C-alpha cells in the first residue's frame, strides 16, 4: 500500500514557513508518533519539500511520498514512521 493512500494520523501545516522550520517541525511531530503512524505535511518551501525533508525521511528509513499540488502552490508530504 502506498504511503499517501493511508489516512494520515496527523496533519502538519508548515505553509508560509521557510527553511529550516518545516524540517524542524516535521522532526518534532514525528518524535511524538508511534511506529507505523503516518503524518501529512503541507509545505510550500521548495528546499524543504524537495530536499531536506525527503533526505531526513530516507536517512531515518521512513516511508516517504510527495505530491506537488501545482494549482495550490504547495506540496503534500507523506511520511510513515517505521
């Protein structure tokens, strides 16, 4: 099953925040999640959405998928804590 088809256990809105805040807020939120839970992060900072957050998820071994919503100008990032 794809990470983004699971109903997220939490949604984190980082819209309007610039690096490094989206990553810092995502890390904090993930620390509180139990293993196997999924968080959806709304992010409009390209460096965070395309670089720092995916790299962090990969380093941690977490499931990760990104959906870019061009019409809305932001990404939905799905991270599944392992």
